[in-house]
């Protein structure tokens, strides 16, 4: 049923709502011997992503990227080195608690939750790396030398890039899936509307006893409802 007033939708700043509602007629039997009709209306909405892009994704990406500044501190200065990544880690955790109120309270991980958690885990890994590097340099374990610090930078930065590439690809695929489902509902509605108009014309012809009447008009669904 095309009855949704999209222009005056009060939550249009954060949600996109489709113009049509799905209507399903069912019957329920809450107790033996009693049956009641049940009418279900379903509205399909999609959350607009840009608010979360600028207020969650971009700040979290900058925090995790800033943690790489620890590599500018000498490996022996473990306190100064770890203070950078540890401070940013605590900032990210505090920011996650603040932004938790911006998303619905649900029991499963959304794509946004996975992205934030991956960045926090990366920053935790940088904190552990600063302590491990100092231990390796001090004791000379595994033939560690300061020049091998470049390998740590490459690995950590590759992880950072992989997290963001994965997020962009997954978000794009999720968006395409939602658009495909919306298009499928639109096509299904058009087929139902075409069938309804054809049945209505056949009913008028049978009622009026007319074999062919090209001037017959079919009322819109809005007027029927």
C-alpha cells in the first residue's frame, strides 16, 4: 500500500523510509475456540550512514592511526613509548562508551561495532608491542636489532589498512544487498498492482457483460484503501 508520507516523516534526518507498507492479513487463536483476525503493517527503513561516518568511524580511525607515533620514540624509552598508545587506547575506549548511546541497544555485533572493536584491539597490540620491543632490545632475544623496528611498523600499518579495506568492502556489500532487496520489493509490488488492475477490469467486464472495454479505468490503490 503506497500510503507513507515521506516528505513529512519526522525521522527523515536519520532514516530513509520506503513509500509503501506491506500489509498481511492473518488469524490468531489465543485460546481454544476463539479466532481473531490480525492485520500486520510493515514499514521498511534504512539508517542514513553519514552521521556515524563523521562521528564514529573517522574519529576512531584517526585515534588508531595516531597510535603509530609511538614508533618515533626510542625502543629503550618504554614508558614514553607506551604512554602514547596507552593514552590513545583509553581515549578510544572512553569514546566507544560515549558513542554507545548513538546506536540501538541490540544483543549482536553490528558492522560498526566490529570496526570499532578491531581498532581497539589494534591499539592494544601496539601497547604490547612497545613493551615487547624493549624486552627484546634489552636482552637481545632472537637477534633483535633496532633496524627490525621497521618490520613492526609495516605489520601494524598493514593491519590498520586491512581493517579499513575490509570495512569499506563489507559496508558496500551490505548497502548493495539492501538496495537489491528494496528493488525486489518494488518489482513485486508492481506485479501485484498490474495483476490487481487486470482482475478489476475482468470483474467490471463480467459485471457489465462487456467483452472488451478499453475505456474502463481502474482506481488507484489509495482511493481503494
